[in-house]
C-alpha cells in the first residue's frame, strides 16, 4: 500500500513539473529578421525577458535581405517580421497578406545608419558628391529594395533622373560588399556597421548619409493579415514586449546631449552585449552606427503613404494598393504624421 501511495505521489509530482514547464515555455512565436542593430528591440525584448513576461516563447529566423523576411511571414514560416519596407512588401501587403503594426528603425538626421560609398576609381572618375550619380552604377540588394528607394529619394532631392543610374541587384549585403571591392559597381549604400570599416581602411569613400539628406521611415514590425484579424490578443502581447525593448534600446543608444552629441544611457553596456550576441558584430563596430528607433514603436504614417505613392509611380507597386489598409494602428498609441 505504501509503495502504491509513493508511486502515485511521484506520478503527481512528475505531472506537476511537466505542467509547470509547459506553462513556463509559453506560446511559441517565430520572428523573421536581419542580424542588424536595427533589429535591436527584438533582441533586447528576448534577452531581457519581455516576451517571456507576455507568455511568449520567441525564436528567430535570420535572413540577409529584406524581401525574404516579408515572404516568410506571408507563407507562415514566421509569425512576425521586422525589417525594411520594400516594393515587394507593399505588393504582398496590398493583397491583405501583411499588416504593419509598429515601427522599426528610421533614417533621421544625426544618426548614421545608411552610407553612400564610392569606389576610389569612381571618385577619380568624378563621383565626388551625391549629385554625381547619373551615369554611374550602384549596387543594391534587389530591385524594389530599401536601397532602391533610398537612391530614388536622392534622385528626387538632387533633381536627376533615376533612370540615369544603373542599378545592379546583387541579392545580399555580402554580395554588395564583394562587388564593390571587386570594382564591379561604382557605388553602394550600406549599413554603417559595414560601411565604416571600409571607409577606415580606404576601401571606400563616404559621399554622405541617407538620414542627413533624405530622412524616412525605413523599417517596420509586421504580421500576417490573418494574425492581425484572428489573433489580436497574441499580436498585442508581442507588440507590448517589442515596445518595451524599443524603449530600452532608445534609452541606451539614442540619447543626445545639448550639443547633439551621442551619449550613453545607463544600460548601454548590458544592451550592447545583447546586440553583439545577435548581430555577431563587435561593440566597437556597432557603436559607430546605431540607428534611431522610436521608444514606443510609433510610425511616421505619412511617410509610409509617401513610399507607397512613390513605388506606384515607378510601376513597381500595384495602383490599387491602399496604404491605409496595410496599416493596423491599434496596437501602438500616438503614431506620428497620420493623414487626416
């Protein structure tokens, strides 16, 4: 009898541990992203326990270009995506496949995120300013990518015809770097963490920073249209945790003194260690170009509308895509520049 009671007690204890472990694991959620500091709020929310506090067990799926991130969410290979906004993204979103729910990084003045680089040979041949791009070749990841949009913004600002720049799609940032170093293109636009070591070594000449010349809402957090409609409590939990990560990122990395100089927030070292872990880049390199991230995940909504109009003018986004319909603004309060 004692043995039976003992066995029953042991079984109950085992079941209790099993149930506790299951609850502790939380609801499984996958996120597609790039290994860039602009994905920092995700990484911070993960390692600081913000996702776990919302009952979520988050796993990451990493890519080397923006468009595959959007595709992964569309196909259901990932529940959420965080990356730059592209023509392909807007076409998928326009069909109802994707919904933007919060902001990622922005290119803004004073934050050196995206650099225009020219090869030494191109500089010698006359590519010395941002107005000198006509007649030159520019390496980008893909047609319709964030880099494509950046050069489009520059063309509009400087008043040259974008068709006069030969865009060379190279599919990934590592391929862009290889083509640049090999002299296959005259110029590239690269994240600062990649560009600055090349500038320091003399492998490229800095022509300017995108944020200083043409600020824009570069990236966003998004989910599937189905999740936004049918799994709103889950999406809300994820966005809350993400926003906590964004607030901590902003407090550590986006502080400026009265003169506009960067200064470290109180959690700088601890959060930098998290960025190092996920980006697989050293702190010294990351520190040279930490992007601006809104502390609450608020979008520049008007800029998203402007992006859709520009891509439509290029005939790369369907004319029927409605920017308002691809935005789900109910998960974050206080979005900026919302059209009336």
